[in-house]
């Protein structure tokens, strides 16, 4: 079993329990038959759970972890139990080189703190940022970061997120000079906080970087597809991401009610069902699961705490693709390249 | 003409120009035939514009303003021109008692600064907050504030917003003890910034207030309808509001594409059209336009800068309803009542 195709999974994290995590891993394995897994958690419970997934059993190793990070544990508390929790041990598998990536549906703050302490940062980066690809009306997805790892950020953090987000867009979306924007509450220069205005000034001046700074975008431009990377602090990013998810669900629910409102609309719905099914699939957050911590010396993927089997499989598949693309090395090289030029 | 049924309109504010503002006012007047208007702006241009709206002419007075607040003017710049701009003069009509409310589609920061300086705050309130009613899946709309007037807020501001939002919900939604929540990036006690955690502690302790504190909600709960008031700083609120608007439009666009994807789905669409039209109407932000500055001694309504004729009419209608409900007096009385009890 090559370590470079092995993914460590925190089998105990997430709101929906071990069974959903295992079912998600089994589902992802069917899409990536070369992938091998290290399942970290309560050994007996995992062994029992694997009885339902004989195919996964043959491609997995179990590593026992006596403890679990709780969803309300503070990062500091979690750090003290890094060596005994399923989350901490999954990250350690990456550090030891036994796995190419770690995936967890657990507590974001704890995951970031543990990953940062264990894997350390790429030179020149102070804090990791949680980045995800979100769907747009354009040709490409958009990279949005930070999505909740850093509640408060200064201008320097925001600039580094822009640099990392651009590297992610170059390697993943295959763009030579990604268009990078800061999320703000208006497009005019004087809008927003001091941190955002200072970051804009610094990004405007950083003409040596392989990116195009596009200024500010507002919340309603997230899905326009006219920029490739949107940078924000983790608080705003989390609010935006969850508001987008909630609104998509809200509209889908209203649509369902509208279609049910008369016999005529029910008939119309049945006829156009294949089209609306496709839309439903496209909007389900479980089909966009798997955010990555950028800036670390190693791949750590955060799966949504409430992800179902499909969601977990999507996050594992995202991790598998990042492993295949050798994302960490390529981002570090990309960052190194322009730093050498700037020096 | 009774001053209590007169609305002052900043006819020059907004991205779409005077013609759209006048068309919006004319449209609103047809719904509220008792309403009278003071149109503030360039007298010649307004007179010309009114040629297309003879009915409105009969119910309007023009007050000349030589200047206009620009969309990128800083609040300080705007304040110095309060007496010569259409925005400043419209607010002054309320201060002088010549109008019961002012409506503007102009620059939010300037509008708040001018309104605050001219009308002053209700006793016990430090800053006005921009509040709007947003649609939910529940029985009632939800009051969300602040939506962009205060970029950064401390715990004391957030608590005051909660108190004002609850008063708005009691008077407008007719609820005895509105459920009030703080917008955050998780539901656990330790989540978010110091400001939010401190505000939560103070609201939990404030059991004498006629509201029920429901803790934290996340962005995906905005439209759930399980709380009546959602409180946040203006930065997060603006991001959430615009993300919700943008996502609703995004989903509507995807839906349009889905329906156009095959002959079969086109037929289904045509059959269920009345239902989807209703949904389109429900989701159009122009049908939810008109946010009010709470906390002022006078009614000032902010219309979306990009509002079309329908949007302007919705904002004017919202102002007309607030005038009819005597919102300012009722909120001040409501705040006074519990302060008397607390003392």
C-alpha cells in the first residue's frame, strides 16, 4: 500500500456518527478504487461498522483512538488531547507520512489548531485558512477563503489568504493569473473596515504576484463568476457560506410549495422533473463538501459536521483529488516562485 | 394636506436616476391614495419628470435642493452639505415636522450620519441600526438588523439593536415576546467574537425585557422562521443580506437554465408557470425593499440603491405603513415601558 494514496479519516467526527462516516468512505472508495484508508477512532466500533462494508475492509487499516473531540470543545482543550483523539491521530498520520491527507467532519477550531501545531505552516504564512470551491454562473467555480478558521483577521492575514487562494486557483482551476477580490459591503474604496482597506492597498501594490487584484465584491457577487478568488475573514466567510446554503434550501422549499400549490403546477413539475432533479443535485451542499486548510505542510480536509453519506464521500473525493494533484507541494512551489522574484 | 400623511422623498438618490424614483413614487401613490409627497431635488428636473405623472403632480410639493450626495461620498463630506443636498433636505422635512417620513435610495453611510445628526437618538440608544423584514418559511417575516449602518459594533451596540429589533417586532409583527437571536458562526457558547459573546451574556441576564433570548443562529437559519429578530453588526448583516439576495437570484437563474434544457422541461415550465411566477415575485428583492433606521426620533427609510420602479414603490409603501402605524412613537413608548420597569 503506497502512502501517497492513503487517506486518514477521523471516523468519529461529525454530527451524524460513525456509520455515516464509514458509509461515506465506502462510497468514495467506489469512485477512487486505488485509494486506501486509515480509519481512526474506536477500534471495536469501527470493526463492527465495517461488517456492513466488506469492500472497504479490504482497503482499510484501523488505528485506535480512545477519545473524540467534542463539537463544543475549545481549541485549547482539544490540543491537550491531540495524541489520544481520533482527530489528532488522523492528522498525525499525515505528519508521519503514513497518509497523504486527513479528513475530519469534527470541530473546525480544534481541527485548525491541531493541524497547525502538528504540520506547521508553509514559510511566509502565519495562519491556515479554510478554502472551498463554490459554484457560480460562470465557467469556473470560485475559491472562497477563509470560511471559519480565523474569526478575526488583520490586513496581513487577508493578503496571505489572497496569495494562497490564488495559488489554489492556479493549481486547481488551471488559471495563469486568477482574479482575486476582497469581500466587502460596497465596491467604493472607503467601504469596510481598516483591515480590508489596508489589505486592498497592499494587494493593489503587489503587482509582482501572478494574480489580478479586482478590488471589492459584495455578497451578491459570490456566485457571479466574475472573479476567481474571494478573500474574507473567517467570520464573514462562514456567514456568507451558510447564508448561501440556507437561501438555496429556502428557495428550493418555496419551489416545492409552488409546484404543490395546484394540480396544474403538479403536472408541470412531473413533466420537467429531470431538469429540476439536476438542479436539486447541483444545489445540495453535500455535493460541494470538502474544504481544505491552505497554508499547511500537509493536506487536511474539513467535511461539514452535518454531512450525510454523500457529503462525506464528496469530501473524501475532494481529498483524493488534492492528493492526486499533489496540491500541498504545488502551492508551496507556487508561493516560493513569486517570493524568489520579489526578493 | 396633513403633515402626518406626507412623505419626503430624496428624488435624486439611487443608481437609476430621477425618472425611476418618480415612477416608483407614482406607483406607490396608487396604492396609498391618501399619501402626499414632498419631492426633494433639482426643481427643474423634477418638474420635467412629473410631466409623465400628472396624478402624482396633484399630490406633490417640490422642494429644491441644489446638490446630491454621491454614492462614494464619505459620511463626513455629506454632513457638511446636509443643508444643500436632496438627502439632507428630505431628512430636514421630518425634523421640521413637515413630513412624517423621509425615503432615500442614496448612500447608506451618509443617510445614517445625516439622520443621526438631524433627528437625534431615542434616549438610551447610542446608534441607529438599519432593520428590514426578510421572508422566512415560518408564519412571520424576520426582523434583521443591523444591515450596514454600523460596520463595527461592540456588545453594548448589539444589545441595543436587540432591544430595538424586539420593539419593532412587537409593533410590526404583533408579537408579545419576540424570540431574539444573535447571528454567529456556531451555536455553542464559545463561538464568535468577544463582542458577540458579551452581548449574549448581557441578553441572557436581561430577563426583565419583553423578549425571549434564543442564543445564536447561523447564516443558514436566516429564513427558517424559528426566531423573530436576528441581531448582528452591520458588516455581517450586509454580507448576509446581499449573499441571500445573490443566492436567490443564482438559484432562479439555474432554474431558468434547467427549464430551458430540453423541450420536455420547457413544456413542464409553461404548464407550471403561474406557480413559478409567484415564486419569482416572492424572491425579487424589489418586493422586499425598504429598510428603516431604528432608534431615531423620526422615520427614515433606506431604499436599495439599485431598486427599480417596483422597488422604490415598495420602499415608499413600507414608509407609508410605518407612518400609519406611528412606528417611531410606539417604539419609543415600548422602550420607555421596560426602562421604567428596570429602573
